[in-house]
């Protein structure tokens, strides 16, 4: 296959995947982790991949479209024992056997995508740059005003979850790996809304102590 044909196939696969994932989330909306989240992660991935001179920007972008597909079945009966990243991994394995376009990916490309999707939660899973680029992009959508809005969707009425979300975001910030993501977070002051809201929450829990 020529380089031009290869690029054309990649663009065809990306367009097909985008429509496939959009249709999936339209059928099964997921609060805080739906197609809006996925699309933003894709956009962040493209920026980070370019800034970091990723080995394969195509796989980086493709992994972003795939990373949360398991959210659509996470709460279904019988599936609660596995988290969304494992479900995404299992769904993607199936897609690689039945989707006429996705089956055209090479074995090595499929393995890299499966690894990246399965471990997009694990900061020590660094076999491919695709993995840490996706993780940084995913983390960035938890910061700023967008991150707060998403958290309110997910944790409405769940104070413990709201508190844990702030702790998780601080952990995510500390573990951001790429220079590009760090620079963007600092430039756009993306942690400031999280820090303000967390301090507000903590102050609301301070009560007078008495003997």
C-alpha cells in the first residue's frame, strides 16, 4: 500500500470511528462521560500528540475515540464487576473482529490501541506514547470550568463522590506527564476553578469544636 493510500485509509477509519462512537453515545447517553467529553479528549489528544511529536498521531486520535465506549454498558446488569476501561477494552476487541474497516488495522496497531484503552487509568502503563498522551488528554477534561460542570453532572446529590472527585483531580494534576499538557494547564489556569471549589467545599465542613 502506498503512503497516500495509507493516509486515505487512516482518514476513512477515523471518520467511520467518529460516526460509530457518536451513534453509540446517542443511543446510550452517559452523564459527564458522553460524546461531548470524548470529543474534547480527541481535540486535546491531537494538540498534545503534535506538541510531543507522537510516533503515530493517527493511533493517538483513534484511541481517544475508543477510550470510553465501555461507559455505555458499565451500569448494565451483570457488568458492574468490571470498570469502564475493561469494558471498553472488551468492546474494542469485538469491534476488531466484526467491523469491516477496523479489521484492516494491522495486528500491532490493534494491540497498541487495546493496551492504550485498557490502561488509560494507569499512570504506570507506558509501553506506548499513545498511552500517556491519551491519559493526559483525558485528565485535562477534568480540569477547569468544564471539569466542574462534568463533576456536578456525575455527582449530583453525592457529597462523598464530590469530595473524592476533588482528590482525584489533584492526583491527576500531579501525574500529568507531557510538557505540552503541563504548559496548557498552566497557561489556561485550568486548576484554579478546581482549587477554589475544593476550598469552598472544605470550608463548608468546618464546624465549631466544643469540649
